[in-house]
C-alpha cells in the first residue's frame, strides 16, 4: 500500500476545501486494514448482495449488483475472497472489465443492522477454478485479493428489511426458474443454444 496512497490529489483538494484532511488521515490510521478480521469474515459471509465497481482499460467506470444466498461470497483467507459468477444477461461488463483492468471496489451492505464494509483490491476471473464445484450454478469464479478493507459510516443507510431471497439465486440441488426476458421474441434468436428450447436450462 505504500506505493498506492489512500488519497490522491483530487481527494486532498476536497479535503482541504472542507478542512477534513486530518480526519481523513486519522480514519486511514484507525480503520483501514489489509487483512480480514473475524468480524469482517462473519459480516461478508452473511451478506446476500454486494455492489462492485470496475473500470475498463481506459478508465470508463461500471457499477454492478451481484446477489445470491448468504455465504455466496466466501472469505478464503486473510486477504482473499471468492465470488461465483452466475448466469446473467451475458454482457459481462463487470468481469469483462476485470480481465482488462483487475482493480475492483466492493461494497457490502446490511440494511437491517445498518452496517457497510468496503473492500478494494484486484480480481482474477477463471473458469477452471476448483471452487466451482462448491458453488452450484457458477460459471466462473472470481478471486479478489484485498489491498484495503475498511468500514464506512452507515448513517445514510435506509432501514430496510429482507422479505425473501430471490428464487433465481443458485443453491444445491435446485434448478432456478428461467427469467421471463429469455422467452421474449426480441432475444430468442440471440440466446446461446443452452438457453433455447422448452424453458429448461441445461446444467
């Protein structure tokens, strides 16, 4: 992290405009870490969703939501996360960006207990990762090596309650329903062969 400062000139200019440079430095000293704590691990593995920020090779940004059942993001060791890639719309904006620019920012949120955690690091996308066997429905496995882990003040998190987990979230011994949009005529001829047919998806 010594070669990758927490704050660049743009951040410093705004900190100075608001007289928060000392506070920003203190937050870095007190809250930023490079290894997951047991509390981090427990929090991450109970989250049913994450938001992921990526950018392409030219720096154009993208932000994506990823969801699954609690535990779908796994903490492998002090610095590594495993995230399964599930069937989606096939655009691959998020993980395609990671192939050309591995820097990612992850945001874990708990709207019920008002907590959030940020993880910045680098991502590696593989199809032959042995962990795929542990994640039913996964297409790729993305391993993220954390460079910075830090909580954020949750004061602006709206209090919300989870009503139910998505019926589309993969799980052991379960075949998710086919999303309705894959049956629309406008998409049918563009679907890969595995998604054409009688409404059932190939394993």
